[in-house]
């Protein structure tokens, strides 16, 4: 239980940081995420019918190419 309490401040800082950045994931300076997402999917041997789980990964830089 003590370890969980120690993580709370880090979790809160992480949430604030990602929440602040969320509205800007698709801004031109962050366009590299789309390239990285596409390259990641290109390296995976996906075939029609395969399933991909993209959990809390921004605005879909990996999920959209996977679809």
C-alpha cells in the first residue's frame, strides 16, 4: 500500500502533462508521431482480420494505419 501512495504524485504529474499535450498531438511540430505510427504498423505482419489494440495512444497514429 505504501508503494501505491508513493506513485500517486508521479501519476498526477503524468496525467497533467499528457492532458496538457492532448490538444496538440496533431499539430505540425508533433507530426513525427504519424510517421512513427505508420512505420511501426508497416513492420508488423498484419493481415485482414487481425486485431490491434491501441490503448490511450494519442490521436491514433498507430491505430489508423493499422485499420
